């Protein structure tokens, strides 16, 4: 059980992280095509075929987003954008009914702090979403370090196991987060 002091320090740590970058989540829009192409051109999407033109990439992304429940962009403060704010990550969500399974693609220009802030902002939003029963996160060894950091410092994830040799890059680590969606109470018949 967490004490009030622990809860206060978790909140202060989260607010300190999110205050600087101010990450905000929004739905993907057609105006994001240039950012996606820049990220693609710099190698942010390893699973996409190489050598696509901008229109081909947008067609590929549109078809890809049709296969998933939703695609969100994470905007944060960043000095390389003209407006000093722009996308640093793309979150693809598979809705499996009661649970969701997100996948975050960080863009080339996202710093480690941007990556952490984007993940914490998404998980914080998910924690209080009333339409989510649980969020299930599957990552490789590189992503496990960040997830372990989120477990220890922000208390947003819980580890729930690992599967050896489940990915091309090795072991797959599993984490979960409980949402606000509750099981419906059964109606008792009046006798």
C-alpha cells in the first residue's frame, strides 16, 4: 500500500517531467503527412518498406491505420520546430474490447526525455480512461528498460512476465496498467 507521502512524490515527479515538454495526445491528421515523411526518411519506422515517395507513404499509413482502432500523435515542446512544438511520437492502439494494446513509434528527433514524457502522458491518460479495462504493453529488451523505469519512478505499469525467444530481437517483456472500466454489477431480481 502506498502512503500519502509516496503518492505525493509520484505526482510531483510526474508533474516535473510533464511540465517541461507538455506532451499532448491528439488524433492523426492529414497535416501530419510531412512530419511522418520526415520521420520515415530519417529511419523512424523500421518496419516500413524503404524508398517510398511522400504520397505512397501517406497511402501506406492510411491503410495501416485502418487496421488499428486508433492512431494518435504526441505533440511536445521541441526546439527544432518553427512553432517550438511538434510531433515526437505516434501511438497505434489496438482495442481488444476490454483491453487495449498500444505501440509507440518515437520519431528520430525525440530525445530520451521526450520519449519518457510521451509514454508517461499516454499511460496517465489511459489510467483514467473509463472505457479501458486494462492496457497491455509488450516490449523487447530495449523497451523493457524504459518500462522498468516507469514502474519504479512513476508507478504507472506493473510487470507481468516475460516470454523468452518470442521476438526476433530476443525476449518479450509484458506489462499492464489497470484502467477505470469496471465490471457491471449483476442485477439481483426482487423476490
